[in-house]
């Protein structure tokens, strides 16, 4: 394989394609881009080279089947994350860690090149779902500029990553004097009332916050909001913190508001996969007031007589 | 399990990552016309639920007092597994437990009258039958000769002190006698049930009546061991006959769920001596129950163990062959869930056989020993835990292991104490000196299996190790062999009251 110059890398050609485009040419580009990287790690990462030799894997051989690539276990990033750099320490810009709901966090070290690719991939995938135009974002989390930003913790990085898609932002998780967070039903009501009903918005938040704070408060308040047609909900992060709640008082199907239909199965929680595009889970948006799927939405679910159609999963290229 | 493949990562080798998430590939196409494979994430793979004494490390990090439970006691909570009398079906569990205790106490007088030689002989007779049931070490331990030495060691050098008043060793007018405390209540641990037998035997020999609460994972092991006493008789040299059936009247075996705190409290309040085995959660439960203010409490709690090998033990291939076999046995007994089971091995370099060569020899030994001691359970979660740690050592060290994941040796040259993975996973660390391993010792480390032929070096190591908290430094191959003292405790001492007559000072 001829190593192309940096500006001609296969991955850059791959990025020119639409994220869900799937044909022989894209497959070929994907495999070439992948091999480019595998060879790079083999040559620049002693750990990885040893690993490949143990697994009798030769990255120079053309990849016939992706299943033949020996996978690296996530535990490796939990234990050796900081040592697994394939670029020089000087080139490492920052380290990312998973939220570590299961104990030890996974760590990856990120250089400028990887960070750029991550951002690019994220933009391409998100735009495929919400369109190229920026939109108002209703963020179901704490304002990072508020006095209570410490409640945000590691969620800050995730939230801020999405702000580039927003032209107007509202934060609706507030905190009282005791730093206890609550969902501000009144201010979201005001925000929604002032929206252009013709322009779709994005509701964004962590799955467990949407479930434990937002849905409960909305239900209790008895208020309903009408989001503009074609609005979307993006929720990210794991379901793990809700596991206990789920087992004790799983919301009954009848009571579950259609406005935010999601399933655990839809929350992509792959902590080891740093690429943000892997953790986006757009879900079927619905009109909160009518509790019917929004007709114009590209996610609109079909049969209205079935209140909970098998939730439509996001289609993510693996 | 989901594996993600992407060309994006450039600064770290994350292009093909196997996660611990479980998912399914969906057949139907995307309703929004997006191409590509569709999949649904079902959740994360459950953590392996091997619970062993070695959990002490993680437990220390996540110590939390348990939340208040809203458990409602059920009438059928109490299950008598071995009890010589009958329980009323109309009684509550509490009433039945009280009845069991009063029955046991009513046989205390009989037990007090039994000569120590008769008790030793009877247990010795039972031990020959346990031998057939593959509990070889227990049988050896319970041979009359060994029991005698245990009792003599515990009873100030003379087993007869438990039968009668005898003079102090340096007096003719000052007498000493050991009396039983009364009722010993045992809380047994699921992972190492058999260790509870050692405590029971000592409690019988000190003439205490015994109530044992087995763990939910008993599977009838304990009952079958005790059933051996049924119909058993032993005649002493002085023609005294003791019957196993009578002894069984002084022992009751019960089960109730841990949540049935009311029953736990009754058992605790009635106990003159409480003995609890197991993980932090179990022993903490027992220690928080109310108890007699002058009652004895013996906790054999969660502990962790490792092994060290000095370079002089690696002198020849023949020596190493023997040593690896013993090492394999230590790892295999109780499927590595015992508090004395080794999870880490620190091995000195500079011997005739290198640490790496030792690992190779050890993998042969593990293969051989496995034929005699196959692993009892290997759940998908355990396999995943083993797979995942092997993945790490494919990067940072060397992996030796069976294809079936039934045993694993993970070699590196870092002087670290790794958390137990269980399922017969041994971390082998190459070190400059066995003394390098001392830094890992605190009072959560129970046993260090030691291979160090030079007794002076071994003593020097053991002085340092015990100063830092280790209880015992047995030979490799005998780490799990129960001995007295255990966890720093001479159990018999806790099971008796010492009484005097005459004297003092004459």
C-alpha cells in the first residue's frame, strides 16, 4: 500500500462521503483508511505491535474481512489508556475519560488529528439527522455559565460539543440553594412559547436526566408544550444510573408519556468508543401536547393506534 | 458483544474495539433509508458474580453502610437443614428458632460429660468417612492424632483441662479447668463452607453446643458431612461408648435469608460465642447484630492472599516442576475464592530458572492439575472477565491459559498487586527481590505462600510480612490448608472460659 500524503489520506476522502452512504467505493475507502491507521499504530506503538504479533496479525496484508482484525478489549483502555499513545507525548492534546459508571474509567489520549476527525465525524452524522442549519437547542442540563456549573461535571464536555449546532440555547436544569437540581418547567414553557412554530428545534440531554428529572417534572406539573413540527430529541449517555429505578418502579407502559419515547436499547453507551458519533441517539420525537408522533418529523413513527411502536432506532453505520 | 471498527483514532489504537456491551443486529432495513448495519444495544454485559474473600480490595474503596431494608419477614424463612427434633408447622420462624436453641441447650449437659478422648475418637471415626467423600484435607486434619495436638495447643498444653481440674504447670495446690462457653453460633460463608467445619470441630471438642447458619450456596455439603455421624459409634480405650446420634443433638444446621434480620438477631443474642465467616457484607451483618455484652465474637472476614518465590527455589527444573504443581493446587482449591487463595505471585529473577520459564512450567502444571480438579462453574460473565484481562496482558505482558478459559497465567515485570479476577487467574510479577512484595501488605492480606528454601531468609521475610499485617506464611501448595492459629486467632481460646480452684500463688 502506498502511503499517501497527509492531505490525501483515504480517511479524508472518506469524509467527503455522506455518513450513511454505503456502496462498494465507500467500503473500499473505509477498509483502506482503516488499514492506513492499523499500519500506523503497528509502526508507532510498541504495545500494539506486540499485540499484533501475539495475535499473528499482519496489518500490511490487505484486509479481506474486518472480522480478521484482532479487537482490542475495552479493558485495555481502562488499564493502559494513558500509555497507549501512538503519537509522541508532545502531540497528545488531551486525554478523554469515560464516565466510569462501571468503576474504572476508560482513557484515550487524543491528538490534533484525532480530535479533528472526531469533530468532523460528529458534525456529519448529526447534520444527517437534524439538517445543516443550526437550530434552537433546549438543553436539559445545567447552564455551564451558571453558579451551579459544578453539578455539570463531566457532562460539560458532552454538552458543549453539541452547541455548535445551536443558534439559540436554553438550559432548563436549575439548582436551588442547596445545589439540588430541579427541572424548570416554567422557563421551558416560556422558551417554547416564544419559539417560531415553523422552525424545528432540538431537545438535548442525558438519558437519565431526561428520565429522572424532566419526564417526572413534566408529568407532575401537568403542563404540555407544543414543540415545532419536525423537532428532534437527542439523548446521550448511559442508562446505568437508572437501573435501580428501573427494577423497582419501571414506568408502566400506560403512563409513559409519548412525548419522549425511548428505550434503553437506544442509548448507546459505548464508553470505549470515543467517537462521539457513536453515542448519538436520535429518537422518535412526538408532540407533547397531543402525545402523537409529529407528522413532519423524519422520525415520525407509523401506526397511530399503537401508542408505542417499536421505537425506531437510529441508523448508525458500524 | 459489540465490536466497533473505525479508521478515526490516530493517537491511540482504538480502531477495532471489543466492548462489554451486548447487542443484536437487526434484519429489517432502516425506515429512514439510511444504509448500513442496524443494531440494537441490549445493555452491558453483567459483571461476573464470583464472590470471594478477595473482594476486600474493592470493598475498601466502596465502603458504604447498607440502606434500611423494607424486608417483611416470612413465616417460612427458617429452614431447618439438620435438627434432631421436630418443629411445629404453626409456629413462627422466631418461635421455631427459639425452640431449636432451647433444644440444643438441653443437650449441653450431656456434651459436658463426654470425655475429650471420646469426642476426638468420634470425630476421627467420622473423618475416615469424609475421606471417601473427597474432603481429604479435612479428614487428615481430623485424624485423632492431629486433633489431639490442636486441642493441646489450644488448652495450655493439656487436653484434659477440658475434662477436669488439673494443677497449673508449676503448682500442686492451684488448679485450672477450661469450661465451654455454652452455645456457639456460626455464620458460614458460601465460598469456603468447609472452613466452617474446622471451627465446628473445635467448638465440639471444647464441648459447646452449636447452631450453624449455612449460606444460600451450601447445596447440602454441610449436611452431608454431618450426616456421617448418624449411627456412628466410638469406644474409647477405657470402654466408654459415645454415639454420633447423641452428638448430633447438640448441633443444628439452619438456613434463613440474610434479610431476615429478626432471626439473625435472635441467633446473635443467644450466642455465647459468635463465629462469622465470609465477605465484608456477611460479616458486617453479623457484627451489627446485638449480642451478649460478654459474648465472644470471632470474625474470619474478607482477606486477600498472594505468593512469593525466592530465586533459590528456582534451582533446577525438577524443583520447579514440583513447585509449579503446588502453586497450581493453591490456585485451584475452592476455585480461588478462599481468603487464602493466591491471585498474585511475585517471583524473583536471577534463579537458574527464569520467571518466564517458570510460567511455562506452571502452565503445564495447571493443565495437569486441572484434570483432577476441574473448574466448578464458568459462566459467560466469568469468561468475559477472563477474556478482558487477557486482552490487557496481550498488550502489557504475556498470557498463558487454557482455551476454555478455565485457568490463566498473566505475566509482567511490574511490581503491582492486582485485584482478583477469580476463575483461576494468577498474575505473575517478576521482581528483583521477594522483599519488593512487602509494599503490598496491609492488614487485608491474610496469607503469603512462601517458597524460600533458606530458613533464615524466610524468617527475615516473615518478620517483615507479619509486622505489616499478614497472619500466616505457609509453604506454597498448603496455602488453603487450615491451621491453628488462623487470622491471628487461636480459636479454642475463644471457645472456653478458664476457671481456677485453690491458690493463687501456692
